C-alpha cells in the first residue's frame, strides 16, 4: 500500500522518499491551519473572553455566551432555527413530490429540464434572489400592484420562507432524485402482487427505504437556510430577527459596552447548532448510501 | 449513472389501470404549481426590467449596467479574485490528494475533515473569526515585520485575505470533484510508469495527471468561479467592494438596474453550469 513507486525512483529523486509523499499535503495543511485554524481559534477564545468595562482587563468567562442566549439574541436564534426548520421540512416535502412527479412522467425531456433547472436554482441565492422576489412581491412589485395586495406581503417570516424555498426545493429535487430512482420497480410489483394498495406500498416499503435520504435532505436544507445571510439582509433588513443579521449588526455596527464579543458568542452558538444538525446527517448519509447504489 | 428511467414502466400495473385519471391529476397539479412558483418570479422580474409606466418598453436598464459607476472595477476585482482562488485551490489540493494516494494514506481522514469543515461552519461565523483575528493580529503584531504582511493582505485593491477565505469555502467542492476524477484513473500506475521512465515530478503532474483529470479540474474551476462571483457575506462584512457587494451598493437608487443585474447573474450561473455539464459529458 505504501511506497514502492517512490523507492524505485529514489535514486533520481535523491534520498528520502517518505518525506516527499508527505510534503505534497503540507501546503494545504499549512494554509488550512492559517486561514481556517486561526479564525476558528480566535472565535473560540474571543467567545470566552470577557472584558471588564471599567478596568479594560480581559478574563476568561461565559458572560458573552450567556448574553448571546438572552433577550433579542435568543429570539433571533430561535427565529432562525424556526425559519430553517419550516423551510427544510416544507421544501423537503415539496421537492420529493416534484421529483416523484418528474421521474414517473413519460417525458424524459421533462426530467432533464427539471434537473438542469434545479441545478441552476439551487445555486441561485444571495442578493439577486432577494431582488427578483422584491420585483415580484415587494411593496411596489409587479404582482403586488396587479393584484392590489397591501404592502409587506414579503417582508415577514413567511415571506422569507417563501423566498428560501426558491433554492431549497431545487436542492431537495437534486438530493432525492437518486434515492427515488433507487426504488426498484420490482419492489412495487412484488407489493402489488401481494395485494398491497398504493398507500400500503409507500407506508411499508417506499418511505422506510427513502427515510435516510429524506432526513439527509432535510438536514442539508436546514443548513442552507440557517446560514443564509445576504438574501435576508437585502430583503427584510432587520424586521425579521435572524441570528445571521444579529451577528452582522454586532460585527459592523456600534454595540453596547460589554457586548463587544457578543458577535463571537453568537457565532459559536450558530456553529454548535450546525454541528448538532451535522451530527444527525453524517450517520444518515452512510446509511442512505447503501440504498443509493 | 443511476439514470435508468425505468419507473415509468411501472405505471401500467394493476393499481395504475384502476385509477389512471387520479394519478395523472396528482402529477399534473404538482408540476403546474412548481412551474408557477418557479417561472413567475423570473418572468415578472424580466417584465419589471423592460417595462415602466412612463417609458413603456425599453432595454435601457441592461444598457445602464455598463455605464453604472464602479461596474468595471468591481467586476475585474471579482474576476481576479476568482482566478487567484482557482489557481490556489488547485495547486493546494491536487498535490495533497496525490500524496494521500501515493504514500501517505494516513492523511486521508485529515483531508476529508478539512474538506468537510467549511460546510459545517456558516460563512458569517467564519467572517467573524477572520475579522476578529485580523483586528487582534494587527494590534498584537504591531512591532514585528508580520504587521506589514497583515496590512498587505488587506489591501483594498487586491484583498488577498479574500483569496484565503474563498479557498477555504470552495475546498469542499473542489475536493469532491477532483476526488471523482482521480478515482476514475489509476494514479499509482501512471505515476510509477512515468517516474520509471525518468519523468520529473512537475512533468508527472502537468503532463500525466492533469491531462487525465481535465474534466474534473474544469468542474472544480467552474464551481469555484460561480462561488467567488456570487459570494456576498464575506466580502461585504470585511468591507471590500467585489461584484456582488457592488450590486447591493448600486441597487439603492435604481430598482430596475438591480433586478436586471440579478437576471444577468442568474443567466451567468446557467451558463457556467451548462459549460460544466458539457465538459463532464465529453469525457464520458
């Protein structure tokens, strides 16, 4: 498994073959340590550093973290989790139905078109996404004026959820299509031959087989919605409290004395939530890969 | 790959013949709702950019993009950042992945971890870490030569710190597409053969390995390009005017212009992905 190749070439390469193999990975490791490790450690250390406003002396403490889990900050965190959960579940259901509708349709061109479209839209986020929806349903949007809807249709929790679905549903279609393809026609035929109804087939065969893929998709969508910042910033400013908006505000704007490191603590909260969600995802992915072959 | 479109063949089963109308209706409703939800905002936005009460139809909003102040500098900055990021991410990951395959398999889990971490850490928390580290670093290193380095990588004209950040953000995608490419060829045999014939390491890399994984290098590059051209959070919060940040800045006073820019960026993603799948298909 190891080094015969390089030992053969060693006379030309001049000496220590082992070190060479290892050296190839060194630049990446160093850059990662600098570009990722230093910010991560700074974040961790800063989140636990409390600066005394009177003496300007820093000390270790959990005051930042407890502040970040109180009042408006806690509100924002909960609201972010709520929004992401709603978007993830709704988009997962919608995406699965859409994928199934496309897969079982007779037109292969439709399938190709929807999958390409999903690839594009799942990458379409950020500010441009917000602008397209503002032009459609914003206060002076085309649909808003045409239908005579009042202002503020878009600038609330559900409006934001509607917009997030625009990239989440296509992502779910991409995630779940291989799993739906993996449902063998033979399974369905076997169920039907044994007298199962369509409902029974899905209840006892289809859904259990798909569960890992579906849950994995939900986790992926949750992560995407949870981390989204630019769209929310361009759309709602701060009318909907979200943890990403709070972090940006705490980072760029003026903060109260004693709250200097609250952005760091909020970031740590976010990473913990993301890690918890990821901890669900990784074992699931291993399980679902068994079916996706 | 899994594209065996056999499921349609199931429909002529007993259950399907029992209630064909109902099943088709269900499918139709889903497709129509999806089409309305996804197409209407795009169509309406396009309408918004070309029609206004006062002037009627005109494509002037698209023309204004070119003459808008700051368009060219920000676009050039983003393209330069993208080029640097692509070069850096390829030069960093490719040797590392070859090393793992050729003689340091114990590093593989480390590499997997490195290429997963950026997916777990939301960009906004990453930017908080970077800006805090930069601020404290400048304070702490004020007396040393590193201070000048820290200032240099934050240069407004070419913020190298963004390249570092983008390399990290794009690592998972680059790693996965390169991994797929390397998995399809017998790296060890190719390298052994080339080395035995007296090829130098750069020769092996550039004339043997890279030509064999051209399509996955292309896809890694396109994914990186798409990411850098669309990334807003990191650049905005570190205070640099890249293309996506400029779009927000310019949008304040001209609604039509900003929506026109959004449509252009949607088309850009489309174009990149088409090129990507085109490049992928040629190899197969």
